[in-house]
């Protein structure tokens, strides 16, 4: 979900940032601009991640877990291929 308010509106409700504006207004403005850009960048990054195709076949498993799964599958396949006595 996109940010619902500009970062400035959020910051204006925070006492800690109001103190910074009173004591160092130039620094506060610079930090506010950088933070707003960071918020937008992070949102666009998450938006891109959300739009990536998802592979639900186990490709997201760790290499060790993937190897264990493959070995188990191979073992089961061999058991099924062996003639039953």
C-alpha cells in the first residue's frame, strides 16, 4: 500500500523531530528531504518485489534443503522401480 501521507506530515506529529526543527532547522529540512526520498525509494522497491513472479516449486529452498529433498525423491523413485518380491 502506498504511503497515505507525505513524510513531512508524519514527522510533524513527532515531538523528537519538532525539537530538531527548533534547534537546527536547516539540518532538519535536509534530513526530511532525504527521508522522504528514502520512503519513496523503499516503497517502489517493495512494489517491484511484490510484482516478481513466484515459483512455488521449492526453488526458494536453501541449497541444503533442496539437496535433501532431491535425495529423498530419488530414493523413493528407486524404491518404486525395484521389483517387489
